C-alpha cells in the first residue's frame, strides 16, 4: 500500500526559468540511469523478494524514496519551463539570451507536455522498462544497484557544472548526497548478504562447480593485447576475490577447437550454401542448351 505526502523530500525550485537546462535535466529523470529507472528497479526487486524482513524493507524503502526523487525532478523541470519563450522573437528584446534558450529547449516540453516534464531522456528518447533489472538474485542485483547509483551520481555531477542557477544547484547537491548514501548502502548490503551466508561470489554461487574447466579457465587472465602491461594488475596474480582460486596470467592465448565448418542449411530457407550457386548455374545452362 502506498500513500502520497504532498511535501517534497527536498526543495525543487529554481531561481529562474531555463528551458534549455530543463531539457538536460530530463536525463536524470527518464534516461537509462535516471530516477525513473532506479525507482522501478528497486521496487520490482523488492516486490519480487522472497525474503521477508530487512532486505525486502531495504529495497522497498529506497524504491519509495527514489519515486520521491522522480517527483522532485519533475517539479524542477516544470518550474524551469515557466515563462520560457514559445517563439523565436518572444521575449528576446528583454532577454538577449532568450534566443539561445529557445534554440536549446525541447519543443516536446510544450507541444506534448504543455509546459511540463516528460518520461524521456535529454534526447527525447522515451523511458523504457527494459532499463530495469530484477533478477531474483540479490547479490547480482545489489552489484548492479551500486553501478546504477554511480552512473546516476556521475550524471548529476556533470549537470551541476551546466547550470548557474543557485536553486537548481541546491537540489542537485541533495541528490548527490543521497547517491553517496545509496552507493555505500548497496556496498554494505552486499557485505551483509555474504555475512548472512545467503550469497557469495561468483554469482550464482549455488551453481555446481564446472569441474576441471574451472581449474583451467576459471581464474586465468587472457592477454590479447600486445605486451604484458595487464599482468601488473591485481586481476592477473594472487588470490581471487572469491577466495576460491589463484589468478594466473596467460600472455599467449591459444585456440582450443578447430575452425567450425557448418553443414548446408535447409534449402527452403534459401540461404547461400556450399555448392548451391554452381549447381544452379549448371542447371540453368543445361535447360538453355
């Protein structure tokens, strides 16, 4: 059961209109790593969670908070669009920068949204449900959640340098702070999963060992670049993070199977098969002669 609190989690009010920045801000609303994605991702992970208690609460709490962030950004975009010029000449005499604002704005904000935010990214591409992941394996999902928060914080940090509006910057500071918490929170949740003995590396840990193939391939770094610079990395020697093997570096990867030769395909599919072209030409020639 959900309820809506009319007050915002944090103020979302610019000091003035800026339709061009409203377009940019759409990225952290309806982009791949935007608030619509993380809100739905955490909620679906929570709704699908089969462990009642702290993990389910964690997912649903953060998903609900992120839905509040969606409302904040929608509110900010709508306010940024207030008093924006609707034509090239409108307001240019009073505001020399009006032409640039008009040129940088998204027409869909006015034509489709009536001066409001849209469920799209900064290029106008509609938000897509395929952006969200809820696999049912919490270690896999929590690691992706760290990435989602990192990408989101990265984009907000870039947007911070694209505006001079004090009100916008203050809201972005709040979002940056919450993304800091959420990155640390998901990392802590990963450690908690391991401590509770629920999941461990590699994902899925419950899958049976791959036998002698694990010994040969499971911890070997294959160096396909010239030189051996990659051998200096932590991933090329020493114990693997899962504690189950030792990294090795192979600077001369070799093929382990011959070149594949595929049989002719079903002729009813009309693919180009070995010998088909020649036989067709000979058949045609024979009919002509």
